[in-house]
């Protein structure tokens, strides 16, 4: 069965962006010319998922409004002859069928994924953490995972090789064997290990294709690191029951979950934009002269 649904857990508190995130969804912060969340949704759609499920919480209403029609604005733009902008607004609201499910308390990423059970319980589904923005126009990252799922079955996790001094920031996998270049069978995983305790330098990144068998595991899952129900803990149990594959994705990742990561992503993407590149270079030149 094709992977048609993609779940976006967006109910986290975004404490690393406070005070901005006191009332504003971090997923709505701009990444050059559109909100961070838009990049993930575009990736899921171009990977073949046509049903988007967002797990939201308080202070996230702007995400719902962004993907909704805004009649007043549309009419105003139309009546003033701003056709291009009018069409841009229509394109956004027609982008995807989105279902919003509320996570009433931010009990952790694992719990947020569990909130998708009513709509995903009978099928494999994608999960995208919007903080991780991936760029690969030819082969969107989620599509790389779906391809492996279609070939091998089972759950698939995006992996990135990280420098040994950075393993303590991520969930790190232990691999059993490699089936082909960059595709590993995963036997275990550990959240944020010390450098000397890490079983590899392969870190889990924010894209998954998950088996519905994750739901009963998540229901039993006790709170782990940070007092939150962790998806990694549930995946560890899943790996004992069903195949879990890891794929070293091809493409570029921008970590927009921290202020420095978000700022650096904006600068890097602006440098890649022919219209903005000179603006950035000019500012840097003036400031450093
Ligand atoms: P993070 O812990 O990285 O992000 O969660 P956060 O909680 O939003 O931000 P900080 O750490 O306080 O700065 C990873 C993903 O899981 C979602 C977040 O929205 C993010 O996409 N999440 C986390 C939930 O949906 N619900 C939760 O209870 C926790």
C-alpha cells in the first residue's frame, strides 16, 4: 500500500525560540520567503503524500489560518488588480487537504504521533518534523524513505552521518548490517549518548515512514528523557518486533529548531537565491569593512 498520509507534529512549545514563541508558532517563522512549515508540506506533497495531518497545540492557530482561505484578503487583492498576489494566496489555500488534531498537552513527540492514531492506524504513514528543512528538488527526502519502504517494507528512518563530537545532540542508531550503500537494518538506538557510548555516528533526523504497529507501543510507552514520551524509545521496541531501516538521505538539511540554526538557514538560502545573494553580500561587506 502506498504511503499517502504525512503527520506533522507541531504542538511543541518551541522554548528555544522564546520569547518569540510565547504567542507565535515557530513553524510560521519565515525561511526567506515562506514559513518554515511550508517547506515540509511541499516536500510531503511532492513525495506523493496527499493527506496532511497536523498535530497542533496552543499558540499554533496561525498554522491553520495560513493554509485556509482568506476571503477578505483575496477579494481585496483581486479588486486592486494584484493578480499575481491573489493567485499566490489561492495556491497556498489549495495546496493540501489538511486535517488538524489537537494534542491537548505537550507530552512529547511520541505522544504527538499517538494523536494521529485515529487516522493512521491501518497503514504505514510518513512523519515530518518541520524544524528539519531538507532541500533536494530532484528527490525529496521523504520520497527517498518511501522508496526504501516500497522496496523492503517496514519502518524507515532518515539518518545523517554526524561528527563524533556532535553525537550527544541526537538519537543515534546501532546498525545490524547494511543492505546496500547507505541503507542499514537498525537493531537499537540511543537518545543523546556520550561520544564514547555512541554505537555509531548515524543520527536520526526528522523524517520517518512508520508502521502502524508503533501505536500500541506508544500507548504503553513511559515518559523518558525530559519527562516526555519519546518516539525514539518506542522505535527501539518496534525494532525488536519488525524491520526498521535507516537511510542516509541525500540532500541538504537546515536545522530551524534553534535561533542560530534558523538565522544561518536564512542566510544560506538567501545566498543561494539570485535576487537576494547580493543583498546579503552587500550587508556583510558594509558591516565588516
Ligand atoms: P522538539 O522538542 O524538538 O521541539 O520537538 P519543541 O518542543 O517544539 O521545541 P523546544 O525544544 O521547546 O525548543 C520535536 C518535534 O515534536 C513536536 C514539536 O512541535 C517538533 O516538531 N512536539 C514535541 C509535539 O508535537 N508535541 C510535543 O509534546 C513535543
